């Protein structure tokens, strides 16, 4: 039996259904639960005060769960691979267990970990746990990944799944290891957080999952696009950091009579994960290059970011993002279409802004969804366009979502909220549209054709 093993927590901040932790506890008499604040992420272009705050709350919850098992969370900061090896050597561990992830950065640091651990006789073991079906577990004939969602979904539904991993009964930390402390937000970033953020952690994740599966799941298929109704689960931040595992979510929701539309969304998450695992370059490069000549328009980008484009549903979505660190999925598609197709601004600028603010900001889901909307991703139809006025009237017909996030338009009701005339705009102090939709789309189609 391995005497000491390290479990490195990354995007799996839980003790339940944690294959790496379960295996380490089965193989070793002593287990070191470790989290490393990766300097490359903390100082990178995609760093986020909102996600860091959510992470800190989730780590505090994880430490409490580990204490209940007789252990502690060991916390370090530095170069990820070198720090993991340093802790392993201090603990005299001969094995490191970590969940497999799909981003290019995750691949790179796992490679570095193997290279740096090998000279010290430390074995590195990877485990599933970030997705329902592991990337690469199902592939089409002649390819290493599915490029189209529908055939992937059909295979995914019938794919074998691992059993839910049991939680260890108890864990023991080496006496000589100093656990360290979880830092404060101000110690990690000087950037401000959005005013109203969701609370992180496994306890909150399971509370939301239980309440939503009882009260919201049955109506999800009919109401998930209702902007004002906010009928989505809001589980995405907890899935992103693994406060709850996707398999646990499937176990709670999958057998429900009305679970189909929600399960399909879990599959979309796996679909983009398997795309990025096979094509890590697609994080920031066009998956299907269209030769688009994007416009360098800082004024338009700034108006979009601040939610002052003159299109109410677009502005409501962007202001919700700034306030909550979250945005309704339908609104995400509308604002992404507006930036890339009405304003002809590169999808990468939008993806970076989202990653700065989204609590659930995930490279696979965020960037590949941006490409899907922009017409450079897995969607083979680059002509898909979301008319913001039509979308607003359809999915926020009474204007409640807009008035919630754009207080200038509070006096308006119904269709007027989305299509006010100039006099009403001026009276409300609301800006005129920065572009005319139909003219802008004609320019987009000309640019696409060129």
C-alpha cells in the first residue's frame, strides 16, 4: 500500500463523488488534500475577481468538509507543478492524484508535473470527474472528437458512465505538514467584485440543486428562455469549480420525467469539453476559420461592455453581467450575436470580457459558445443572427427583465420597452442605438462574403 498520497484539488472542490480522492484514500494510509493557487492563473489575462471570490468561498467550504473527515485542506501558492512536487517531497509521498481537465493550460501543467515528479519517484495518476462522459470516451469513425452536437448527444445518452465515487470515511494528514491558510480576496487581487455574487461552496451547490430539482426542473423545458422568469438552475458556477459533480447532478435530475431539456444542457457542457480536449488551440483560435475581417472599434466595444448600446435587451444582459457576475443563457447568445454581427467586433474581445466577470467563466463553454454564435465554431451556419429587438419582444414580452437591469426604462411597459420611439428614449435618458440592426447585418453579410 502507498504510504502517503497527495490529492491536488483543481476544478473539483468537493469530497463527494471525487474519484481522485476516493482512489488516494483507498491506496494510501495518509492523504494530503492540496490546493495550489496557480500564479499563471492569478496573474493571467483571464483572471477574475468574481471567480476568485467564489473560489475562496468554495475552498472554505471544502476545508470544513475535510475537517469533518479528520483532515485539513493544505493551501499553497506558486508555480503549480513545482509546488505540488515540493509538498509531495515534504510529505514523503510517492503518488499524486489529480482530476483530468481539458484546457491547454491544464494539459501543460500536468505535463510539467509528470516531468518534475519523475526524478523523485513520484507517480502521477489522473482521474475522471470534471464531465459526465470523459472526453475521448466516445468518438466518431475516423476522428478524435465530434464536431457536431446532435450525433454526439445520441451517443452520449447511451455511453457507459462511471459509478458515483464513495466519500472516504476518514482522512489523516501528516503531522509535519503545515496546512497554511486560505488567503483573503485582497491578498490575491485588487480588482473589485460585482455587487451581488452567488455564494460559493458545496453546501450551497446542493441546496440549489435540491430546491431547483423540486421546484424548477419540471418547467425548465418550457421556461428556460424566459429572461424575466430566470428559470434556469444557476448551477453553472458550481459545476465549473466542481462544488458539485456533473454525475451528482445527473443522479438527482436524470430520472425526472421532465429532465430531458436540462440533461441536454449537461451534454452541451461535455460536448465542448471533448472539442477543447482534442483541439486546445480552439480556445482562442477559430475552430472553423471564416476569414472574417473584424472591426477594431473601441467605442462600440466600450458601449457594449457598459450596456449603453441603445438596444434594451442587450444592455440589460450586459448590466446583469456587471452586477451579478452572471447572465441568463438566452441573453448571452443575444449580446454575443450583437457584438460579433451587428458591431463586427472580434468574438475574442467578448470572450475576454465575459471571462473577467463571469463566476462560471469556463474556457471550453465560454469560448466555444462564443464561437458558436460568431459563426467560427462548431455551428456550421455562420448566418445565424439574433435580432435584438425581436429577441427582446419574444423572450421578455412584458419588459420585466429589461426594467430590472436598465432602470432608465422603468416607465415603459410591454413592447415599448424593447422598441421605444425617439421621444420616449429622450424622456428616459436612454441612448439612441449605436447601429441600425438591418444595415449592420447587411455589412456583416458583405464582410462574410468577402
